[in-house]
């Protein structure tokens, strides 16, 4: 499997130091070195490049074969031969289809998760009749909300590796400009840090007073891996629910925060 800066795929979906390599039998098949399991956001999937119909998809200029993503189930549609769901990770929505073996049709009706559940998917990116979707090998419910945040950080690490190069000895990325946002259109992407980060400061300078007030509170208040809920912000800042939701929409649009365990819990994007 391909490695990202010394990290390669584990069967569990994460990455661990080292690499696994081998060759596929039968002569004509792809070498396993051509395979990779890449953590991605929904927006990266939707923005993946396809040179022509049937060509390999590319993200950040790198060929993508297998992907893993996390999201909240927004639509659940079991069929006799397949299960189709739509997931939302805060960066966009994507259709995921898992085909069911004839002797396992009960799995489509009771897969162990349902609407509003968080799931992790593994699969391949497909294109059919002008529609992009993921053909899933596995869809697993997420029981630990920290896994959602971990996945976003992992996807960010790999994105930065391909768009800016591996870290140098001083801990700084060796590459140049960022390859675009992996979260929301027009967002700061990987450069949207907090505090004294110039990218953040520049975006905040054009924000409304409410957005700056909310961002300042979140920046100074540790929210842990799950982020900070709407009620905590309103109780601590005196802002109304409407003011917080308005500020959140503005900060989300600029890529300065992202939703975590639900649509009313946010965390600051910083790398």
C-alpha cells in the first residue's frame, strides 16, 4: 500500500508507522503498491478530479483508489439488494451504496445504525450517470465521538502532506501554497489556525462583531475533542441563540470552525 509520510493503512482504518507492500497474483492486475486507503472529507470526494470517464480519481494531485470517511446519516434507504445512505460531515453530503449478499438481506434492514447516527465508511469512489457516490465495502457505526475529530485531523494531515510536502526538521511544511480548501468553499482549509495565525486574523478582520465575539470565546475556552455546544456559548457570552447561530454560519462559511458531534456543537479549525 502507498504510504503518506511514513504512515500506511491499517485494517482498522487508521494509519500506523511503516508500510505494507506486495504484488497481486495473476499477472495483469494492479500491484498492491498502487492501492491506498485515504482518509478524506466529503468535500474532497466531491471535488476529486477525473481526467475522463473511467479514469482514476485524484485528490491533491494524488491518485485515490480506496477512501475512508465519516459522517452523520441523513438519509436511509434499504433495498433488497443494497443499502443506500446519505452522509453529512459538515463539508457536504454524499451518497454511499453498499451491496448486500443474497444470504445477508437482513443486514439492509437492521445494519446497526439509522438516521442521525455517525458512521465510518470504507469504499471506492464511483461515477454513474453523472452522479458521484461511494461504493462501500463496509459501513460501521461510530460509538466514540472522538473518532469524528480524529478522522478530520487525519484527513488534514494527509491533505497537507500532498499539498505542502512532508514536514522539515523544524516542523514546518516543506512545500508551498495550499492546494485548496478541504472543508468548505472559500474556507481557509489547512491554513485556518487560531490565535496569532495570520490566515485566521485576516479572515476575522472582515467578520461581524458577533462572529468575532463567538470565535474569541471558543479560542479561549477549551472545548475538548467534542467542541463547544450552543448552550455553553449562549450561557457564557450572553449572546442569544439566534446571534450564536448567525455567527456560527458566518464562521463555518469562512472555514474557521466546523461542526462536531451535532449541528449545534462547534470546534475551531487549527493545525
